[in-house]
């Protein structure tokens, strides 16, 4: 029996929609990362970008458990001395609620040459309205 290897001409990016308010942040991020990589498909090939286009809604009402609202910190470093900035999850949520999901998913994706292309297929919206209704995305439930 031979191992199936997908070719670039066989790639088909479907559209899925995920509601971020239905489960905790980590569970939502793993489902998003799985769909962006295409790991749930039987034709998954690690060297091919066969994932789906993912639309995430309700990013402003994402669920976090425990004390993560205050304890979880995001760091950014400018490269200069004393250029390290840290902000809590609550601060990031107030400024840009979509950034929380984008950073959680980016951390779960493999950091290789396909990372940037896969992240371009992620669209996160703060509310329930999104601009991808003409693509007819299929709703995916997060358990």
C-alpha cells in the first residue's frame, strides 16, 4: 500500500465559521489551528497548505477561565534597551479583542514556511457580523 501525497492542483480551501463565545479560548484556538492546517482531512500532507479559510465571530466575548484576565500577559520587545512592554489579557481585550484569538492560534501553528500563508486565511471579527457571507461558510461546533 502506498502513502498518498497531495499535489498542489488538488488543494481545495473550504470556508468554515467558528463562534468564539461557545468554548474557552484554548479549545477554540485548537479547533481553528486544526482547520487552518487541514489536519482533520484524510488527505493531510504536512508539506502542503491544504487547510480551510476560517471566519471567527464573537471575538469580543471569548471565554477565559480562572484568573487569566489579569494573570496572562502578552510581551512585545522593540529591540532597544528597556523596550520590553507587557500587557494583560484584559488590556488587550479592551484595545483589540481580535488580537487575543490571533495570537493564540499563531502560537499553536507550526512555525515553518507555511505559517504566514495559513495565518492569512484566518479572519477574526469582534461581533456577530462578518463580511464573508457570500462564501457560504459552514458552521463548526467547538465541543
